[in-house]
C-alpha cells in the first residue's frame, strides 16, 4: 500500500476514534492515573508545530525553542550565531559579517527550510533561501521584544506547503506586557565594530505595543569587507472586544556589504545593498469556546542592488560596472479555523493564497499558489497524542501536490519519558530563478519531493534537574534541481538521502548553574553517485555552560564541526576537497552595576581557530567586544 493511502486510512480512523470517545464508547482512567501538569507547569510554548500555541512539552514533533532568556545568556548579535550547531542544524557563512549564509537542517538543502518572522515567510522568491546574514537578535528578535525562536525539524509541508521540506524556523516577537519600559545597548569591538540598539514596550488597558531600532557598522577584516546594517521593528496588539483581537507587526532593514569574492579575486569596490520590508496583520475571533477563526494578511518585499565599478587603474569598457537590481514581493492571505471538540480533540482547517512577483531588467514573472490544509490532534488520557494532517497545494507551474503526515507521542509516567515519532511528505517548488532566469532557467521543472520521518524520546531525571533527548531521522528526496550541462540549465536530475542521530541534554545541579550539550551524526549522500553532499559534516555538536554568581553571569559555548567535503573553483585544485573541521569557543561575561545598568565583555572564536565554513572564504579570527545595557 502506498504511504499516502496508509496516511489517509489513519486519518479517517483518528476521527472515528474521537467520535467513539465523545459517544461514551471510550473510557478514561481515574484522576489518580492522570499526569498532573499543574505541579510542573510548562515554561515554554511553541506555535509552529500545530499552528496554535501549545506547551512545547505537548508537541509530537522534535523542536528546539530558544527563549528570550537563552538569547540574553548568549549575548549574540546575529540570529545565525544562535542557530549554529543546534541539533540537526549546520550553518555555513561565506566569510565575515554580512556574507551569504547557508542553513542545512538534517542535511537538506538550504532552500528547503522555511524561514518565517512573525509567521511571514522571508525566503527569497528567486533563490529560495532567507537572508540570514542580516538578522540581528536586537531587532528582528529584540532581547526585550522576543517571545521565542522555534526550530522545527522534519517535513512540515502539511501545514506550510512548499519550501518546508526540511523544517521550519519561526522568529516570534511579542507586544509589550508592562506599563512602560525599555532597553538600550551599545557595543564596540574588533574591526572598528559599533553596535547600537534600543527597544521600548508598553501596555495600556486593552492595547499593548513594542518598537525597536538598531544600527551596526564594521570595517571587517579585509580591505572590502565592511558591513552596515540598519533595522526597525514594531509590534502592536489590541483587544477589539472580549472575543476578538487585532495583531500587527512590521520589520524593516537596510544593509550594505562589501564583497571581495574570496579566493577567486580581491575586488576593492564591489558592493551589494539589500532591503527588506515585512508586514503581518492578524484578526482573531473566538465566538465560542469551541471555535476560533483568524484572518491574516502578510507582505514581504525584498530588494537587491549590486554594482561592481571599474577597479582603480583599469582602462577600457567595464562590463561589470552595470548595476544588477532585483525586486521581489510576496502577498499572502490566509483564513484559519480551530475547532475544539471537548478537551481532547482539536481540528485545524485553513486556506492560504500566495501571490509572488519578481522582476529585473531580464525578466518579470508572477507566481500564484493555493493551499488547503486539514489537521486533527487527538489526545487521550493526557498521555497519547496523535496528529494527522494533509495539505493540497495547487500551483500554476507544478500543478497539484498533496502533503500528508502523521506524528505521535506517548508519555510513559513511571520513567518520565516521552516517546515520539513522525512521518510525512515534503515538497519544494522551483524558484523563479530556476524557472525563468535568462540563460539557465527551465520552465518545465518538476517540484522536489521527499518522504521523511523520525523516532525518538525525551526524558527528564532527578526531579527535572536533568533532561535527555534522542532522535533518529531519515529523508529520501527525489527530483532534486541541479544546474548542469553546457550551457548550464536547471534540471530535475538528482536524488538524495539524509539520515542521522540527534542527541541533546541539559543538567542543572544548582539553580544558578546549567550545563547543556548536543551532538548530531549526519550521513548525507547523493543517491545516484554515492558521494557525500557538500558542506554536510559527519559530526557536529555544542557544549555550553551558564553560571550566575554575585552580580555576574558567565556563559560559555564551545562549537565543534567535523570535516566535510566542499567544491572548489580555484585553478590548479581538484573540483572537490575535504574541508577540515574546526572548534570555536565563544563567551560572555556580564556585570550588573545596579538594576538599571549592566556592562559586559563578549568574545568570539577565543581559541583563534582559523577555519572556512565555505572552502576558500576565511572566517574571522578572535573578535572581542565590550558593551553596556541600560534598562528603565
């Protein structure tokens, strides 16, 4: 029987089981047998896994949640530094700040992970990737403005459609929760780096709000490695009535980065400007305890401008002096319903329409997509949860594609262990570049498809002072799009398999002392050639420690990345080489002068390990920073 038919059968049986319980045919254990959540209330919430906010302990998926407290402890300025070496996640950056960043979740391609800010997709319509190099923790997710960052691993196309084949990363901000307050931050460090940020938040009656702004300037380690980044955000929420509320958020950034092309040539004056605008509006209405609906409109604008003027001393016509400009817009409309059938069953149903357009001097194209999704969450005896769902996407270029999935979890009370697993289908739509870019685009491309699953457990020890999680995962991908042939042409020619193990743990021997660690083993290969996929390490991991003493907070993180293969385009060198592994030690020490003012010292790559995350592009050596934070 085909996997899709199995899932359809399970989906139907799940609804029948829910009906049996409500009709009295199912039996509940007595109260003494139920898990008492009130004694240990959940501390973290997650919304991405089910499209509604639930405690992370109740999810049937493998998800990592970074809270505001986690970000404050790290002292990181950029989101990419928070994601580096998380379970199942590999980050590659082509040199210093502002350069291209690749994010591989469970070994899948960087353009197969859906990236969102406040639920708005920020993946590029042309490349399929999000511009992670520009996301700062002080603005897109301000230290005071943050709610959380959710990293959901495994196929998620059932709820989010194309581009969620590998997983979803959602950066969630919040409106204010106090009468009036704010924070400012100033930092100075290596390479004449200046960073300033401020945030304000407040709440008045039924209205809450927050806003922030930041600016980063750095000269970089090389002659043309400078980077400038300006950001502004806002978030507001108003309770319109007792049963409805309106939520709006916006994000704006403008960046300028110098590009010297790494090992290929030292270019003294090539630069690239980028600008993004994000808008999210949601109106939520709950007419009864059994029904909630929401209407959402979101907008994402992406502008890229690149120019490479004639180098000093050069003569004659310079063909590269012609600027390259690309504009992209994405409008998304969504209508979602939540039906609560008693306390044990939740049905999610929705429709999503996406209209995208990208244009420059060479092409001007529009893409439209309709998506219908349905999901059922059934929880019995507060122990066993089954989530079944399916989504149908209809696209003008790749036609109609279904994306079913199933996930389950079971709480084993005697040993405080949660067993969980999932299986589903993922898809990735061809980008506008792959379809239409002059010279190598191919309008006949098929959608990339995958079947993926995972199984594992999460366990707590010693009255929840310690925790351990483990997962085995595997993905089978077909119709992979590659650029091949002479001349280059985008074609569906490849297949791939990724499989591995994720381990994760924490230990709090004392209230102010925490140890944390994770490890990922990854085997990612091209199914046709048997060769490893480039830039995917066999081994990666992270060790961390946080300690609060007197008026100080010390945080140390040690990142380990094993060897991996990479492509080279340097004359005289083979087309594929092994890129050596590396370790990186980062640390943050803070000192509270009083309850309003804090000073801190931050260091990156304190071991001064010289490494390339992308072969040929040197990453920065040791970088040191000193800064202050003021609160009111």
